[in-house]
């Protein structure tokens, strides 16, 4: 493809050289540049991409796209743009032939519920007979074949490449989680969404967005973007029980389908019955009224189910297929996932890592407990420090006993993170040793929770869910909370 064709929809400030050159591929990692590639110098959080221009040139880059007017001594075509990230997204769309234009694409955003909602919608699409793709935190799936995910939403080049591969394999419908980071970093720029789902918004990622208002505004860019390319029939599926929902609806291009557990909506629901591992929801969707039985428990999962119902209603899928699809989901990896080894107490592993999600998980578990509620959790390093004492306070109030441990400390001292979480316990008047203990080693903390659990207790291991590696000082240490809990239970039962 010619460079000028790649740049057709990209705002360009200045060029030097012939734009009619043939480009072999696009790279944003200088180490992966091959002869004839265009290298896009992305401004990173740690390193400026322009630092790697010499390496890209050495590896054979035919063109350099950059925000800075770097001296490349005429060794390649130079293109200066106002946003390298936007340029990467737009060029990637062009390079792969705008694949999302030919797909039905659902984008799900919100603080909590993205993963479970994505699995539910994907299940309904499969029940409807569609060939599906799923892109999210846990995994990427193409027609049921799975690979692990490293990012909730891939970088724009990888995302467009995925869409292209999905088309080649016959996929018609794609469900993807859309993180606020991915929106801010232009990863989904150029994606032609058919449906944008809004779950909720609460305190999270303020290390990146700085304020809740900025966090919300970033998410709204998804709803502003739908239909902007001319794709018709686009709509938003919006949780109107969330306090930000009116603002979301004002920002949404296209039609709107509302869902609610508490108000009159296009799709409303009522929890008929609920126990651990089973819930029955009555769904009212216009003229259609039907019950859905699911193995997912908790009010938060009722909202996830309603989000799937609203989204799939917008695609014209029948209630019977929606019901069958939702009922087929037995669990979502790392989302209130049971660890069962024949023990006389319950153990769940959950991804809850924000104040709101932790509180909802503990509230749900409290409603079923016959013994004590034991919690194991920590907070990540180099991330939103404001939420640490908040989450500590929630744990102090909602759990009977807590083991404060490490999550992903990254480059921070785990002991320091734990002390900041502990402030929430101190503010609640809780005492170390009586109401909580501190065990920095996560494996040891999980093992301790299994050791102290008694008949009818509920153990919640929160924060990491499906994740299989813990990052400590730049080193990935293998640890899967589910595996550690399973092995600890087996050891106890011997």
C-alpha cells in the first residue's frame, strides 16, 4: 500500500519526501521494524518513541511518523502529525482495509462488569448461530479458539489485525471490552461500533485520569463516536440505574436501549430468587416477559445479564435465544469463580479491585453467609493510591476477618502498600490480630485463609481473578489464586 493511502484519513502537519512509496507494514516497536515498514514513534509513559527512530532507520524503515521534527538526514520519508497514536490507529484501519466496517461490533465500557457482560453477549450471539469473536481482559477468542490477553483492549494495530483475521475466519459478530485507557490512548479510534454498552462508573484509574470527571469524559468518547463514520443502525445499551446515565444518553449518537433493575426501562429485570451459584431473573422487554435461570449470583450479575439482554434486543435476537445463551454461561474466569474440592466452606476467587466492586462482592457474599466472611485482598503498586484506604475501610466494615496481602506491587514496596490499605482499618477502629492480619506474600496469605476457614465460612480471594502472574520489581512471578486455593484445600483435606 502507498504511504499516501495509509495517511488518507490522518491529519498531517508536515511531510518531507515522496508519499507515493510502497509501504510493507506498520510498526510502532523499533525492534520489529523490517525493510519497507513505516515506523510510528509513539510518545510512551516511560520513553518517547522518537528516541528509537535511529534503530527503526537501522532496521530499514522507509518512513517515520512522529509528533516531533526529528532529524533523519533524508534516510526515510518523514511525516509530522499532531497525534502519533491517532495516526497509528487511522493507518492501521487503512492497512487492514477497515475490517470493523464489515463486522457487527459491540464495545462495552464501565468500571465494572465489562468482562462478564462480554461473555454473556458472546454466549447469546453463539446461541443465535453467529460466528463470534471476543476481545477482553481474560482472553481473545475467534470462533471459540482462545489465546490469552495481555491488555483489556489491544493496541490499535493489533486490534485491526485481529478484526482482519476474524473476517478471514468467517466471524460476523465481535464483542470487546473497551477500557478507559484504550479510549484515551486512541486504540479504538476508527473502530466502527454497532453497539456501545455502558455498565457503570465508580472510583478507579485516577492515577491515570486524575479526576473522576476526566475518567467519565474519556469513556464518553466511545458513545460520541458510534455512527460517526456513517454506519447505520447503531445504538447504546445504557444502565439507567447508574447516576451518570443521563449524561451518557446525552452523549450517545444513535438509538438508545435502556436497562434497569429499579426503574421503568426498555429492558427491566427483577430478581425472583437467588442463592450461591443460582439466580432466577424475570426480564420484561417490551411485549416479551420471560425468566432467565443462571449460575451467576449477585445483583451486580443481574445488571450484567440485563446489559446482555439490552444489547441483544438491539440486534433483534429473540427472547428464547437470549434466555438459552445466558443460561449456557456456567462461570466467567476469575469472576466469583467457585473453588470446590469437597470442603465444608465456600471459596471464591474474584477480580474485584476497585472500591465499588469489592463492596458489591462482599455485600453479595454477606447475604448468604452462615459462618464468617474471610477476605484476602491487596492493592496494586504504581496505581491509584487514593483507593487503598478506601478499600481498607470497606473490608473493615464488610468482612469478619481480613488478610491484607500483595496484589501486583510492581515497583513499590509491598509493605508500604499494605500500610496504606491498613489506614482504612485504623479509621474503622479495627485491630490488627483480632480483625485482620498482614501477610505480604500472596501465596502464604491465601493458604492462611484456607487454614483458618471453618464450616459454613465464605472465603473471598479478591483482586486478581483470572491472572496467572504477579509483577514484582519488573519480574513476573507465576501465581494463580485459583490454583493456590485449590492446592491449599486439598492439603487441608488429606
